[in-house]
C-alpha cells in the first residue's frame, strides 16, 4: 500500500470537494458535489471514495468541514457537526460515516484546514501569524500561529463577531438565525441575497451593496488585526470573488484604521496584510490532505 495515497474531503456550505492520491495532485484532480441533503451528499462522496479505494487503497482520510464541529480527538463529539444553520447536518458523525474504510480519519474545520494550506504552500507561506477568513454561504475563520491552528475549547467562530451597523443598511437586523446581525448575518452570501435578491457579482459596481459589504468585512479585518496583529489576513470564499471587492475591503480597512499604527498607514502596508488566497478554490481540500498526511499540527 502506497503511504502517499490519501483521501481528502472538504465539506463547505454550498459545495463539497474530494480527492484521492497525493495532495500535490489535488489542485488539478478532484471531484465536486453540491452540498445538499446530507444523506445524498455523503452518499455521493462515499461512491467516489469506494471507487478510488477499490482501485488502490488509501491509508488515511482528512475531512475539512463547516461547523460548529467537534475537533478535540479526545472528546465524545470529535468529528460531529453541532448546532448549525444547516439544520439537516446537525449531528452528522464523520467518523461513523467513513468507518467502512478502516483507516485513520482526521477532522478539522474547513477554515482551519484552508489556513494551514495557505501557510504551508500558499499566500501566507513564511508567516508566523496568519488568519484565513472565508466569506461565502457563511463566514468563518481559522487562526494559524507558529504553524499551528490556534484552537481553544473548540475552533474559532469569527463569523459571529459583532460589528457596527451601517445606518443605511436595508437589513440592519441581519439574517443569522442565532445572532441576527453578527458579521455573518450582515455580509454572507445569504445576507446579500436577502437584501437585494441577487449575489454581489450580479450587482453593478456602482451599487451601494459593494461598499456596504466591504465596510462590514473591513470591520472584521480591523478587529482581527488589532487583536492578533497577524502577518496576513487571507480573504477567501465565493463572495470575495466579486470583482473589485478585495480592493474595496482594503480601502475601507485603511479608512477605518484612520492612520493608527504604522504597520498599516499606507496602501502598501494594507495590501501586505490583506491577501488573496493562492490555493483557491482548493485551499480547504489541500488542508484536508495535510490532515490526512499527518502534516498538519493542529492542536487537540
């Protein structure tokens, strides 16, 4: 059995990616499955894994998933999805779902995995402190410090941070089913869709939605920058693929900082801090490969 042959799965809010082989091949060779009903979604992933295992067995499986998610290997909820807006997925047990292969299974949050991948071989290579943030169906973040995902009792939940509400926001109450107008409830894909009935890329660049979403994401970045003082804040996810949004966030961040701290007083400093992912759209999948290969040093 080839020790380099591993399986990796990324389960995101709108899509799942899976790959089998060596993680160096994962950028080009993977399958995509829509994230729908968990029984159907997991069923499609299992079909793919069974076919690959029959051709040549793999030695481990790495799973990078949306959460909240049990990531403490010693806890009873390890690998189990907790209370989530995707209610049908609540209680899903990855260890049980993948047990038939009889190989070790490593599970972590999708954003922790993506952050590790970007630090190991992407946009944050060489950074001592980096934060990976995804802005898409949900908003989440992984904090990577000295090459390790920095977790506490669980993984960080950066998307549920509170930010100041723009007085002109047509959806000031937000749409998070748990916290209303946390940053996820204000700037995620569903929040954008609920306000304007379209995704941000479909709105003209002069539409006020672009500035509003940039304003909220910049506040999240400012809070993280001032709290953690990282080398890099990496902004990924479907919403961040909107043309011009990354630059708008950088401008809004600079305006919010108002010249405070010499690190980020000029445009060049802000752009060194707020970066685009280099491994998109497979950052999380490569991170899952790191988990499977035993290269990730995520804290228990």
